[in-house]
């Protein structure tokens, strides 16, 4: 039995990998806390696959019926997420899935090496588009006002005076993706103080002290299993003031805190402040999870950050009356054309898994070129916090008020 340790030296880690290549005749275990770039090794993938079959999935997850909106809201506010069953039917699944597959193929053409924009072989669907959103696709826009979701949103917000912020989501290719560092989609601690001050973090309100101001609804186009990159969510962290652990600090139970099994057609409603992260896709097919995002009536990001008029008028005209009402801030103005084409630079490297890109063949010179082009995302800067000491980590403060592209 071979077990990785988070404290192992590089030499021991290298020897462990060599041992894993001999695992055909014996049973091998891999500590998920330690595997990052080693997941590109087939033998490590095989060993981790067996571990996940036995140990993965947050099995206490309750899957709620669409008719029980009150229960859904209670779980959402308690845990920072809730899973609702039977949100979209088989026909809708196939229609949306075909669209996401087409988007994925277009992105792949611009990234043949599979470098990704959220880690190796992991992609944010909205980021590669010039609008940052998918609402120009009729199939995605049709998800903004589903009968099975509307009661839950009303119960979560306390009313129906919410608006659509955008449509994004992610997909994860099999065979090479790694664990994604735990993160929150709101990474600035304090609301910006409107007064001019030399202390940018002197705002009186913290984002985590606010009522819910952003809701993300992810749609499952296939079953989430222990092996095919189920999203991991840490319950009750949406208001936590603690520092999120890095990959090597993260407790084992967090690595296994994944929302599976969950059936195709279900939706995961999330508070994006809650700690979450991607997991390896050791299945045999891409895992696709588009989303729709909402704001309550009282909240807008500073300067309408990431809230663009990304829905063409002809798509808007296909919506229900209420769907049109909640999309009024993202629909194009009369006569306005929406340029929703893909960017030329769809690749974005992430600093926390930089060694993985080298395993995929990038040189230091390649990485430096990406950095000069603004295509490197540095977690040490953007995941900053003024708090320290928890999980033995001190982060560099960041005072930006912008919000990251949703997973």
C-alpha cells in the first residue's frame, strides 16, 4: 500500500510515483490531500479512482423536491447550497448539452493542448466569450425562469424582485484535470468605502456579513458521481471569516465533501461565497454544468461589474413575461448588437497549479509569455485576506472589489 503524505519531500514523492507504477499486482491508495500535478500520472489516477469509489461524496446531502421550496431555502441558508431534483427534463438536458458541447469544441480549437482557463482541462464557459456570459444562446437563456426553480428562488430571496446577472458555468474534461484550490467567488473581504481614504479596507461592512446578494444555479446535464468531477462544497462556510486552506493544508474530509451522487436534471443552488472547488474528472466523459446567476433587487456590483448587456433582443423575445422582467438589465438596448464571439486568448493559467502546465509541455518561456499577456491568475494576490493564522497561512491583502468569473 502506497500513501502520499502532504509532508513528503520531493524525493519521497518521486519514489512514491515509481511505486505506483507497480500497483498492477497490489492494491494502492493515494491520499487526495497530496495529489495535484501527480494526477497526470496514469498510475496515480488509477489508485485515486479506487479511493474515490469508496470514500468520495458528501452522502448526507439531501436532494429536495421542487415542490418543497421552503425546505430548499432552509437548507440553502444553512449550508450555502441545496440540490433540487427534476428541474429540467430529458429533452431540455439534450438540447442544452448539445449547445455546451458546441461551445466546448469551439474553445478546444483555440486550446488544443487542454491548458484550460480554470486549471488543466477545466474551463469556465463564460470567460472565453467577449460578453463574459452565455445568454446569447437561446438554450442557455431558456433556463432563466424555470417553473421548478422559481419557487425556491422566491423563498431564498424572500420575494420575486430578483434579476438575472448572467449565465456562465463550467466544464471539465476527463483524464487530466486536478483538484482545484478551495475558493470563494467573492474574494474581496470588505465593501468599498465610498469615502476617499488611504485605507481601502476600512469599509464598515464585510461581504460575508451581508444577506444573500448573489445566487448561482448550476444545472446537471449528467449524473454527478464519485469519479466525474463532482463539485466540492464545504457546508456552512458562506459566512465564515476563516482563511481558506490551500491544497496542501486542506483536511481530507474537505477533499471528499463533494455533491454526489446527484442525478441529471437536478440543479445545485449555491451561495457563491461558500468555499468550493473543482475535483478531478476520472470518468470517461466531460462533466458539464452551465449556470444562471441572480441578484436580489437591492444589490448591484460596483460599476455593474460583470453585469453586461449580453442577451440579444431576438433571444429575449423567446422568454416568458417574467423571464423578460428579470432579464431587463442584461438584454441589449433596442438596435444594439451583442458581440458574443470568443476571445482570441481563451487560455488562463493558474499560479497554484503552475507545475502541472510544465507536465503538459509548457516551458518557463511559454509561461512568461502568458504572464506578459495577462493570462496568468495569481492566487497569492487575488485570494488575499487581512486575517492570518488559521491553517498556518498568511495571504497578501487584496483590495479589489471585482468578482471572479463563476465556476
